C-alpha cells in the first residue's frame, strides 16, 4: 500500500486559521459506511445520532503551552517541549535546529534557563533545567502548540489568549498533551448535558497526544512506517463500562482518533484492560476494529496516519469520496475545522 494513495489536493483557503465564535456551530458531515450516503449537518445535531445506553468515549487529556522561544546569545530559537523524562529534563524539538548545539545555554526568561545536553534521532534535543518546576514556568511564558498550518505571530497576544482557551476541550483534565484531541473541540457543556439527558453514557480516558499523532510519514510504503509511542490510561470504571457495552452489543462511539488508538490498543484477551500503558499501534486499511463502532473525527492532512485510520474505519474509496464532497462544499479543514461522524 502506497503512502501516495492517501494524498489529495486541498485549497489553502479551506484550512481553518481561527476557531468559530461558538464551538458547536461547526458543520458536521455524516458518513454512513454501509450505504455510502453523505448527509450535511451541524455539530449541534450530534446528540440526535446517539441513543440511550450508547457509550461516548472522550479523551480528557489537557494541552500544555508547549511552544516557547528561547535565546542563545542573540539568536532566537523556537522550541516545542515534547516530554519531561524526569524532573527538569525535557525532550524538545527546535528550529532552526542548527542553532541549538550540545553545551549551549538557552534563556527563556530571567528565571527559566536550560542547557542542551544531548541530540537524539529526528532532531530532538535534551535540555536540562536547573529548576525542577519547569512546567509551572512554561505555563507563564509558553504558547499553545498549534500545528504549523495555523499561522501565528507571537506578538499577537489577542490570538494567543483565544488559542489558550479554544485549543483545549471543555472536558480537559489530565495535562500532558502537546496537541489537542481536535474532535473534542466542538463540545460545549450544554451539548454534553443534552447527551446525558438522552441516556447516553459518557466515559473518559486519557491519551497524551504526542509527536506520534502529527509526525509526517516519509516512507513510500505505508507498511514500512513505524509509529512513535504515546501514553494512555484507562480507569477500571471506564474499562468496565466499555466492556459491559460490548457484551450487550451496543455502540461504542469514539470522539477522535486518539480515543480509537487507546481503546484498540487496550483490547487484550477479549476485553479492554485498564491501567497505564504505552502504544505503538498504527491503524491503516486492513486493520480489524475490535472496540470502536462509530467515530467522530475532524478532517485530516493528506498522507497522514490519521487519514489512514479513518480510511481503515470506513474505506479509502469512501473517504476519498467524502473529502472530495467536503472540498466542494467548502468545509473547514484540520484542527480548528469542521467534523465528520462516521456511522
């Protein structure tokens, strides 16, 4: 299977640059896998596609302000804080990377400085900070880690404040993600309450969205690509609820690709296993889904692992048809864009 099979042409004006004034006003394409039928709807209608005792699974990970600018002398460098390996020691990506060498001291603020102590594969740097409370300091100076297709200038404080609020789900609880689980961005407290009133069971898990979710595929063949790992956690309560739902042959509705990856990874021995774990699972056409029955997702980048996942959930032919229709109907694409419900 070729990576090029998952390419498509997208007009740049359809890449959403800012969120809509109201979260639940986004458009929602409804795609029926069995009939191939496409319905154009709005996310406000999402609760109507759920029934009593369905289980809706949310990813409650919380995005940290992982982007920050540091200085090496007079040179300014952009950093993306990926993961804290231990207190005060962080994996980061930076650009321009050539300006960040082992031994360099980087100043982010007068009381927030670090030293590059290592260079790892794919351009990662290791920075050692003297303070063990780096996350609290990062929260003071950091910016939302928006993907590069959303254009921002760090001088635009107004947009920074908007992004701090809107590049985060209303149910975010467990901090640790460096990208938002974007299918969850459409929800409001009112929509969640309406879903509960319909008798739908809402279950929450956590997958800390990391580099694996957004790293581009650079292999010619899909099968040659190796996913990076991401950490997830599922409580005994959540696993019990989902397992009971599967035993009763009722739908498990996943909100976003990260929920799919966590649930499918946790399915072992015929049921969802609770606990904390790491997953390298790569889902592409040919994969047999064991847990997820329906999927709410955004529109994804060409040749991305996320596009391959939704193609596996429906079919590549049907997804290509849906994306062509979305472009024709001028849907808004990617993180701040519209969504698709696959039944």
